[in-house]
C-alpha cells in the first residue's frame, strides 16, 4: 500500500471541515432550541425562558455570576444535562435493539447530510511540512467535507435514510400512538421527497451541474446581465416547492402530523425518554439546519453577498473563507428562524390534507415545472427574466386550472336500497328516533316492562 | 478496469470520518445515559402509554392499505426522478438546439409521459384520495 502522504489539499481541508463544522452545528443546536422557545414566547405574548444562567447550582459560580441570568441562555444546557441524568426507559414488549437503534438512525443522516455543502468556497492551502516530511501538498481546495461529483444525488440518498429513524422508533415502541405516528411520518416523508427531487431537477436543468460549489459560483453574477443571479429569481416556483418540501421532510409545522399532540400524544417518540428522546429532538434541529443550508446553496447564493468583495470566489484567503462561512451560517439561521415563525403562525394541517397537498398539488406542479424548464432550455431561453416569467405562468396556470381538474369518482357511496337513508319505493320513512333510547324518565320498554320488551 | 481506476474515491474519506463521528456521537450519548441515569424497572411503569387505560393487545397490527399504496407509488416516482438527474445535469451542456438535443429531449419527455400516464390512472382510480 502506498503512503497516503502528502495528503491532497482537498482531503486535508475536508477533514478540518468535518472537525470544525460538526462542533459548530452541535453548538448552535441548543441555542436554536432556546431561540425557538423565545420566538414562540414572543408570538404568544409571553416572556419565555429568562432565568437559567450558567452557575449550574454551584455556590462558587453563583457568587461569580452574582445571580445574573444570562437572559436564560443556560436553559438548553440545563435541559441537556437533565436528559443525560434521567432514566432511559424501555417499555414492556418493545423491540430491544430496534428501540435503541432508532434514535441513532434519526441522528446520523441528519449529521451526514451536510457533507456536500460548500461552506466557504475555495481556499488556497500552503504546503505543510512537519519534521521534514511533506504532509500536505500545496493547492486550492473547497471548504466542504467532500467535493464529490454526485452532489445533490448524495442529498437525496441521505434524506431517504432519515425515514428509517422515525419508522423504526414508531414500530419498536409497541405503542399504538407511536406506531400510527411512525406510519404517518414515513408516508409523509417519502411523499414529499418526490416534489423535492423534482424541484431540484428544475434548478439543475438551468445550472447544468450537480456540484453545489459550481451552482453557487454560477449564481455569483448580476441578473441584469442576462443569466445568473440568485436562483430564486430564476426559479421562484421551484424555491417555493423546495421550501415546502424541506418543512415536511424535517417534520416541522404545519406538516408535523407525526407528533400531533391532540391525536397521537407524542407520535413516534411517545415511549422515549432521556438521551434517546433528546437524539430525536437533536435530529429534528440538525435536519432543519441541513435542509436550510441546501435551500440557501440552491436558491439564495450560498456564501455570496452582492457587493461584498470578500465573498466572491476569486478570494481564497483565510479571512475570505471565514467571512463566507459566517455569511452562509447567517443565511441558514435566518431560514431556520423563518421555519420557527411558520411553526408558531400556521396551524397544523389535517393529515389527509398533507398527503393530498403533496400528491394532488405539489407533484403535478413540479412535473409541469420540469417539463417547462426543459423546453425553455431547449429553446435557449435561459435568461433570468425569461425563466421568471415561465415560473409565474406555470404557477398561475396551476392555480387557475386546479378547480377545473376532474374529481376522482371511485369508491362512490353506493345507495343501499332499503336502508334508512334510501328507502325502497313505498316503504314508510321513519325520521324520528325509534325506541331504544333510554332516558331517565322513559327507560327502554317503559318503567314497568323488562329491558328486552319491544318499545312503543 | 481502466475506467475504475479513474474514479477518485479519495474524496469520500472525510464523509467516512463524518459518518464515524455521527455514529460515535449517538452511541456515546445512549451509553452515557444508560450508565449515568437511574434504572428502576418493573411494575405498572413498564406498561405502554395508552391514555391511562391498561394497554390493549399489541401495537403491531394490520394497518390501512393506503400506506402500502403510497409506498408503491413512491417507488415509481422516486426512481423516475433519480433517472432524470443525469439528463438534467448534462442537457444544458450539450447544445440543445441541435437535432440531437431535440431527440434527447423527446426521449426524456416520452419517459416522463409514461409516469404522467401512471399518475393520471392512479388519480382516476382514487389512489391520491386520502379521506
């Protein structure tokens, strides 16, 4: 086996990105939970968590912080510590291995999914020598975990694996609420993967590549010059479809029917406690961050800010990379905040309407969009304004034509001849209650009669 | 073998590292709470939650056939989407306004038309009604 050294710059930068970004994301998630509680509190005219600081109940730290609450920022840390200290409980009849495997299945795809996000464009790596040995050769590399040529196919593959966590969790719990929640969740997640894939397809037809880094670089040009510009200008309908689908994929409101409290208690994690429950929670927030990052990379220019010279791909210095990462993370956090505002603003959609929305509206709309985009590409009409007009026309046509679609007319309620509602010809129709209804002053069969006596 | 040699698998090494870190994170957390947290088993506590009633039978029962139908239709559409990805990535790179481009587009539209026919059939059959 040949020596792996010197490492290629891409491999070196990829490993550094893994080690840094997994800590950045794991560090952001507790504060996302805090942020969600604060946003929900302000929307509902409450105050939200504002007491828990970082003194951990220790007298020394209490005197140091002088009882200062840090605006409740310690809340998530306290919650996390509490999760570890609680009893990890497995109910009777639950499948031992699958019950443990399910939270891991939920959390691993949520963390692996962001492997292809180009966090900071390209960086120039100097030659690194250690003790006279050449460790890393010089060159430029993409600040991403991996710069692989399958790009967005990787996203679809990993997103599909995320279904297993909730399905297994629901099935293994041996609880009917969990089981129904897992079923609903898996059906919803696989349904929304189709319009998600198709709306990405509409973008890929314009960009002509599946590499996220190249897609970002294509967006870095003024839309006034014809093609280019952030892709939500060229494909607003695809952006809308994609955002709807990532809301459903991350099990966020208004599509969070898997854990509808009024119907299913907690859904697939009803029986989970302690850290296994926390992993489901963590997976949801990591999923929100990952899918928001993909939305930003696809439609909102990635690390690019118009006019800010450090965010252009020609800048490969370390400062430029840090600025680009900061820009991308800021955009991702804005998108996550938007998801939270949606959750606390829009009421939950009924379950059959969730699936109906997907299969009867989003999938036809996305297929039409892909066909229209491919015809535009064939005609060479790929300027931003042309694609924008096409999107508006397709969206308007879908909205206008939807009421005219033929209604499915199977499983019609067959008239049951001779029933109370469809009496046979000549049969007397009885509209009032016919006996059998017990009242306090009029029990069945009269006060004196037996319970089985025919009523009047 | 020559085409296999050009495939660069080196780029996937950081993904493997990320995968191992994610799995390690999950495993360490689960083990930590098993070790640190209390373990007091038994009694009524081990019953599954059923709104306060005693649990009634097992949860692994037969369920609505619509979920199977969703799974089957999902397979049809998802495979179609995956097959369209290579086309979408290459179509604007060739010159689309040539006869070859037209044939390329026509074949893909025919492929999509088969799925659209399946969709319309399912729609008329009431597959996409969930009430």
